[in-house]
C-alpha cells in the first residue's frame, strides 16, 4: 500500500484527509473474530473534514473514523476512495478497513479552536461509523460525547444496528445539542438484500433499530436509497417498503435512484452481470459512459410515483434532488443545553 515504507515526515498531498503522512500507520491487524478482514490502524492528523463549498451536500463538516466498509454494498458510492490508498474498490473496500484509532483525541483538539463555529457535523456520509469494526474499536461513544460537550450538533447516517448500543449516549447528547439520526434501508426483499448488501444487517434488524431509536424519542429518518431501476421501483415494492418504515416509527423518508460513480460502476456491473444479466443492457442505457446519475426523466418519474405513496402513509418525504442549500448554522455555545426534543435535520 502507498503508505507503507515511507520515511517519517513524508507527506502525500493526494491522500485522503487525515492520511497524508504514511508514517502514521501503527499496525495491521487480523483476528479470527473478523475472518477475512484486515484492519489498518492509523494515527490521523485530522478528524474534521471540511466539505467543499461547491458540494451539493447540505452540511459543511464530516467525520469518518473508518475507511472501507464491511457492509460490502455493491452500489456503495465510496468505493472509489479506496483507490487513493492503492487498494481496489471491490474486495479490498469490503475487507481492508482503515481505522483512525486516535480520532477522538484529535477531535477534542480541533473543537477547542477559537475558530470553530459549532456547525453540524455529519457522520456516515462516506463509510458507515457503525460497521462491524466499531464493535472492536468503539470510537463512536467518544465522538458523540466530545461533540456534545463542545456544543456541536451532530447527525448520524448508518446501516449498522450497533447504534443501539449508544442510544443512552445519544439521548444525553440530545439534551445539549440537536442530534439527528438516519437509518439507511434500501432493500425490502430479503433475497435481494443478502445479494446486494451481503455484510449489512438484515432489513428487519434495521427496522427494529428504527423502532428502538423512535421509542427513545428520536425523530428517525429512513433513507430509502438507492431505489434500483427495474428491481425495487415498482408501486408494490415502494408501498411495501413504506408500510414497514411507518410501522417501525420513522417520521421522514428520503428517497432517490441509484448513483453509479466511476469508482463503483465497474464493481456494480460485475455484480449485475452475475446476479441479473437480464438487466445489464437496460442499466447501460440508464448509466451510459461516465454518467453517474439516472436520467432526469427517470428521477422525475420516480418522484411522481413515490410522493403520493409517502403521503398516503402519513410520512414526511423528500427526494434527494430536493436537498436544501447549505445555510449558515445557528451557533451553539459549548455550555448551552438544548431542552427541545431532537429535530430532524438533513445529515
């Protein structure tokens, strides 16, 4: 890997944020408890990642305690980021996990800076902070406590049921700052879910986690994404998904069609050719060449199909194309407590 065998002080400007100095690698770990997986423990220079101003994302700051993800979702848009580490976006992304073991200590220092404006920090925007590795490294409790103690609002997007471990911490954090929780649940056919998300918790396990979070007082958002053309975009499939989402206690649904960025497209088409060869031609027509998004007419068609179903189930709904523009945040003093119930905030 690119970070191995480097001299102390060598810096790689093209590296992922926080991994510029390859001498920061502490050790590489394998263990029978996580068969087939390798953890690369690194010392990160930074915990907070600033999102470029030109980004469509409605948040300005993220934290990614892990790189790579054992959920192994074939459609994961973050697969291409592994190529920065001279790893591939296929099997390596699923099994070679970079762990920023000092992320909490670095975060504490960054949040003490006088320039920090207590903007919302998003977790789970690149790879899942509650993937299996979190069961070993337990980084999220420290991140949650540190953000809350500094008066920094947070949002968490995950497929991981391990977030249930931290519900007491999240409730305490919500007494001080806004805490937004979102669960990503795209597949409601068990066979398809196992095929396309082989390392992720089952759909029902995630729905049970939504219920646990809702019972704890959180206004949970479910990301019904990606909706897969010709696989999960029928009226029956969307209606069945919304029925289960509503029953689990979620309040809001954000939905959108499959994205296929350059770093994930070859791996997705490899899976599609093996699992659904009958759809390869159709998908190549929807995502030709370097196209990452489904065509606008398809997205509009999907919105017209989904919106009345969402209303019929009494859920708030938003298409991914309707994300609000990023705005300047309300500033939170480090000692200020928030007595209001957690309010839904995108990411």
